[in-house]
C-alpha cells in the first residue's frame, strides 16, 4: 500500500477516534449536568404498586405544591443587613440553621416571617435541605407556629413549608402531633379556602409513609367529620380520597378505619356518577373512593381467611356489631341491607376501565365477606 494511502487511512482513523471521544465527553457532561440539577417536583408522583405488596393495584400519592407562593420574593430588609437564603438552591446546615433561627425572630414582623416561610418552602424541595432543616429543628418550630397561627396567609405558608418536608423518610420522624393540628385547622376553615386545600394536601403527604398512621387513627372521628365536609367540593373530595387510599394500604389501620364516618358508598357513588359529565375530576374522585373501599374489603377478607385457616376466633370482633356506632364504615361491609345495596350500586358500567375494574373487584370482595360472615356465624352457634 502506498505511503500516501496509509497516511489518509491513519488520518481518517484519528479523526474518527477524536470525534468519538468528543461525543462521549459531551454526553458525559450533559448527563452530569442533568444529575446535578435539583429535583423540584411540580406534579403529583405515584408510588409504584410494587412498593405496596399487599395492594398491588392501588395508588399512594406524594404531592408537592405545583406552585410556591412567591409574592414575598422581593427583597426584604432584615436587621443588621443579614442575608436570608431564598431557597433556590439546596441549603447547607448553616443556612438551614439561619432560616430556622429567623422563624423565631420574625414573629412580630409578618412580612419577614412570610419571606422566611416561602424560602423554607422553596428549599424543602431539595433532599439535602429537607435533612438539614429537620436537623436544625425547623419542623418543631413550624409545629408551634401552626398551633398558634391566626393569620390565614401564615397558615397557608406553614402548610407549604411542611409539604415537601413530609416526603423525607428522616424528616417525617419529627412530625409527631402535626396530624391532629392540621385536621383541626382544616375542620375550622371555610370550605374551598386556601387553608383547607393546602391542609388537605399536607394530610396526603403525611399519609404516604406509615410512620404517622397511628396519629390519623387516633383522630379517626375528627378525620371522618373533615372528610364528610369535603364531599361536595371537587378538589377537597379528591384530596380526601387520596388520604383514605394511603391509610388503607396499612393493614394495621383496619379496625380504626371501620370506625370512620361520612364515607357511605351510596351517596358517594350517586353523587359522583351523576357528575361525571359535569365535573372534570369526578371520575378520579370516584376511583379513589372505590379504591379505598377495595383496600378495606381486601383487608377484611384476609383477616377472616386467616382466622378460618388457623381455626381460631381472632377475627370475631369483625362480626360483632354491638361495639360499632351507627353510620360507621363497618356497616357498609357487614350490614345485610347495605351489602345488598352495595351490590346494586356496583352493577352499572362506566366508561372508565379503572372504575369498572374496581367496581367488579369490590363486588367480588363483598361476596367473599358475606360468605365468611355466614360461615363464622354458623361456626359460633
């Protein structure tokens, strides 16, 4: 081969190698840049079914504020000209301490307080900030503020500050006693108010992890009253349905969930079936409540089956209605008239395949509950 051809081939190979290296370096740089960008969730995220092994077709919702209220984003004059992190980047431990410190200092200055709360809300979309704010004692301060806050705007900003903090496995361990405060604040707030809407969203976030479920169960009567008051308001009803679905993925909650009121199947089915063509979220709301019913029914069936398989009466409380208050969820599954009514309600077909699936599933679970109920009654006589 002539030397000139060898030279051309060598140059071609060199150009190809250099081009390949160049493309690789560009790709690696873009990937590193993408990975280094903070994760700021803008839309609801669904936990995958595999994370909920005993309810493989249910959703657990993690919601972050789609918009943080930044009406306080203009420069605020703080004492001694101190700079306050705006939360646009992850907070260092020192910055988290500064923001937490200012929560106490700003109590008498509403404008400064709202600026700090907005900064915490922005910062808490970063995992690093969630951990650093929790370590700085921020959650404890927010709890105290929420307990004493009278201003509606301040309550909303505290809820926003707590939203993403509630999604962190470590931070959630510091959320004790907040559930009851939020339920109470929502119950005392006007329907469709920002306080109630944001409070319900926080209740969804706090119910994703099972860590706080016991607090929901301790406030099950108040929670039922709150949910009952949300049914006729589209956004609120959807949030209530999501809270119930999350709580019903934990089998330890069964006994207390059966004590809840305000979630009767007939009015819920009739209301949202009639509004499917009128309200855009009616189908989603109906799906959530049906999913909740399916989860509870599934837990009941499993409890009864385990009792039958082990030949003991550990589930005898399930067929003892004397301990139940009228109007509770318990009677939706164990009262004969309501069982019959449920079957008639679950027969109509919907355009949504998901609703039809849950409707059929609930119908079958109701049949199983009735069968076990009869068998246990015969065995006890």
